[in-house]
């Protein structure tokens, strides 16, 4: 049986500085480092939103987010090793 294809969408416009500071605590270090390099707050929120969606998908599929191993291809793009 084929698994359903799910699309996750997040409107990051609700994220202000206080919310940002709370949400960034629980994300992986590689994403934090990427966010720190970004200059515009809106872009930082988008990158943070990506990680929030990954965490939600892990929750939906009963995958332990903390056990995800992230690798990077030759272009620096992340992918799941496991």
C-alpha cells in the first residue's frame, strides 16, 4: 500500500523576536548555525519554519527527531542519512 503524500505549510508571519527565541531552542545545531548567518529576520524565520515543519512531520510519522542524522551533499544541501 502506498503512503499518502502530505504537504506541510507554515505561515511564519506570527513569529516575532520573543517567539523566535523560544522556538530556536529545540532545533538542531546545523540549522541554528545556518540561521545565524542570515541577515534578515524574515529569512531567519523562514529557515526556522523549515525545521518546525520537519519536527512536525517526524511527530506525525513517529520518528524521533533527535535521532535524525543530517548529512550534506557536495552542494551543501542537507539530507537525512538514516
